[in-house]
């Protein structure tokens, strides 16, 4: 016997497409958030060689 696969109605297809778009948006937002957090972590762990050195030299 041949298996019958139920075809999706237009409403179901639209809903599936909307879910796929939402998933893609969330994926992009997560990627951007992770990149921003990674940059912040690198900045926190980087040695501070800019303003602190100049400020201590001005005082003497």
C-alpha cells in the first residue's frame, strides 16, 4: 500500500513560514548578542594602558 502524506493547507504553510522567519530573527539576534558580549569580555580583560598611565604622570 502507498503511504499518503497529508498536504498542508495554505494557512499551515503560512504559519510554518512565519515560524521559520522568527527562528532566523532569533538566531541573528543571538549571534549579535554573543559577539557584543565577547567584545565586552575582551575589553574587561585587556590591560589598561591608556588613560591611567597619563593621569598618574600628570600628578607628579
